[in-house]
C-alpha cells in the first residue's frame, strides 16, 4: 500500500480557519488554499477507493467523485453559515445485491469513518426487523465479534423509545427491534489522521464493516423465507 498518501496537517488547519471565518469574502480570498487542500483530500480518497476496491465492488468512480461539496445547503436550515467545516465523502457499493455504504468525515477533534443505513425505507426496516424477530442470534454474533467490538464498540443509530408497531414490548430481541438506523462508527484522533499509517487504518476500519454489510445484504435481498427477491 502507498503509505505516502497522507492527510496533511494543513488540511485540518484550513478547516479550523474556515470555522473561525465562515463567510464568502474570506473563502473567496482563500480559495487557492482551499483548492490545494481539497486536492490532498481527493488524492487520499482516491487511494482509499483503490485499496477498498480490491475487496469490495463499488460504483463510486473516483476519489474526486466521493468527496462532498464544501458548500452547505442553507435553504431550510436555521444555521446560515455557507460552508461545511469538515471534509466528508462516501463510497457506494455496486448493484442491489450489495447493501450499505461507506462514509468518511475528517475534522480536527472529530474524525470518524462510518458505514451502514442512515435512512432505511419502510420496507427495508420491516424486513430487517422481521429477521431480528425470527433469528436475533446471527446478528448478535456479528456484534460480538472481537473485530467489531475493537473497531466500533456497539451498533449505533436512532432508536424508538418504546416498541415498533406489530412487535411485543417483551420480545427477546427488543434491543435490536427498536433501531431505526443501523450505523457502525470508528473514531480517529488527530494524531492518527495525520499519521503515515492512516490510509491503512482507514481501510482496515472499512474492511471490518463487511460482516455487518454481508449480513444486511443477505437479509435485504431475500424474503422472510430466505428466497431471493432480486
């Protein structure tokens, strides 16, 4: 792996400056600096995409295509600051057979790599819950893997305060049934992000999401009898 592809300290420092000067005049005056740092982030995202593509099939065309725009959509937001103060991006898994998505977020003091299902539609959510209700053990085994716990700790995401419609409050798998989102998150310190080993560590975090993705992909491409719906 090409460990020389790094996230430079200047890329995080630029975000800090932007946070303190989140306005269009400052940004325009510092546009060359922004474009230079963006170039570093796109190169890192591209190197990560190339490595991840050796073990997964992705439809994201390039690192450049994966990185989100820095401009915020402020139309429906109370916060009218025009720019995001983090570098973010995502990779989409290819075809309906591969479910789940990879996301990265780089920001001083708040860098993390995540994956999963941010807003599953009603049909997907019902199918996942039906599977949990029938067989919670298989998913619990994934959540209890040493590699899962050491990377992500525990499953995260919004949960219902009570029970989902159609399920009993005292169901043995109620801990899983209450989830509305299914997210795994690995956090990184600034020191880790700026290390020459970061590309390798980021790749490792994404690779360790695979048992979770493979399970969800199988569930969401079959009916409750296990027959393929693709």
